[in-house]
């Protein structure tokens, strides 16, 4: 009864590496494992949601017309270049259904977000993994790795490394004529989007989300930016009410409150550099990051990721163990940037661990 596509996915044993815990209600727990915004959404969003709750008995706008206009204005493109989704995960799924045939190869640099592999296998594709040399994005290697693959999926900034391919390197890949999907979930923290390339390259789709910088992870809103012909295909196969009423209202309001967004992004960027500097002083290898997290090698502590994560969890701090991320390994963790007081507590506890306490 199970389809061949799903059977292939199950046999591969590919899975999403879930964080230690979700929906943590204890105020004493510091969650630096999930790349969520520690500041949450704009107060204006909360007010908009309270107003919208009176209308939850009505279906949302199936075309998300107002939301698309706000996104187009924010991204600097025409409305016809925008498709919306129930989180960017849904848009990954739609893109694979629309542009990937069973048996097609899909280039996935490692380490990266597990959903790329899951979506590929779930739609009958064959992931073509390429381990990033020294965790660096070398365009010449990626171009060779692309080979006969039908498309490539690139995080920019990439999760969990925090870095990504340069704009020039991306242009080189795009000249191959293959479909290139760039995941810009963390682009607000990087401030170097490639959406400006969409008018020049018909084979580019850029995915974005409201889950990170906008603080709307619980509402699941994402969007794609691309050539109108590609976007029309995505829009034609998505469910008409895929972005719910509350999510649309929240996203529209979040886009209109740019001052709050800038304040959050500035605070996290500042703390990111502080945290990287302090961790480096402890002798840890910390990768440069354009996102709201840091990938850190813990080998200098004479431990591994599971042991350090267990120790921190007992002290009320959660970070991400990367030992189950393909291409990362047991020496690496990922730390989401928190508020100043949260980051300082993390550093204090790590220093104790280094001291053998």
C-alpha cells in the first residue's frame, strides 16, 4: 500500500534531527537550540492577532493578495514573483513536486538542513551529497559536484555552518542552466540577499521565512521569490488556504513594523559577534556566521557534542548537538544567539565545564 517513493525514503532512514526539547514552558530553561528569535514578534503583531481572532470562523484569503503585496515591496520584486507557503518547508515540497522527476539527482552540500534530503527522497529524487571542504563554499568544487544533477539546494546563510556561497559563486552555478534553490531563512541577519538576481536568472528560486528574524515560528509562514513562470507553477499546485488567517495577518503586520525588525536584527548581530569572540577566547573553533547562530567545535574541551549538551541541559541551557547532522559529526554543536543575559550565562557554564566542574 505504500508508494515506491515513500518506501525509498523509509529505507534510507533519513530523518529530521529534532532538537532535545520543544515547547519548553519553564522560564528557567534557556533554549539556544532552535534558532528562534529570543525577542519574539513585534508588539504590533500581537495586537493584530488579537483583532484577527474574532474572524477565525472565516477562511483566509486563498490568494494571500495583501500579504504578497507587502512581501513584494519588502523583497523589491513584482507581486508575480511571489508564492506563499505554510512555512518555507511547504515551498520546498512544492518545488520538488513541480520540477523534480523520479530518479533525478539533487545536489545537497553537507552539512545542511535535513529537510532538503527528506523532500528530495519523498518525491523520488536521488540526493547527491557533497561534503564542503573545510566547511567552506568553494564555487569551483560545487560546479563540478553539480554535474548531471537536475537541481541544487543551497542554504545562504547555511544551517548549521552559518556561512554560504558568494553571490559571484552563485552566478556561476546559475549559468549551468540547472534550477538552483537558495534558502534564505536567515538572510535578515546577513543583509546580502540574492533576490536581486531573480530578474536575470530564470532558473533561480529564493525561499524565505517569517520564522527567524520576524519571530513567527509558531505560525508557519514562508514565501518564494522567482521568475513569474516558475512562481505560477508553484501557485497552481499549492492548496488555496495553505497560509491561515492568523498567519497572514501576523506576517503583514510584521512587514509593516520595520523599526522593530531592525532593532531585533541589530541586537542579535551584536550579540553574535560578542558570543563568537568570547567562545574563541576559550580556545573553541567558532565558524564565522552571517546567521543568528554559531557552529562550534568543542574538541578543545576534551569532550564531544552529546556530553557537552547533556551537561548544559542539566544546568538549564539547551544547545544543538550536531552529531546526527550529515557532514558535521560529534565534535560540533550549534548555538543560537540569545539575549545578552542568556549568552553570558552560557559562557559562564561552559567556563565551568572547561574547568572540570
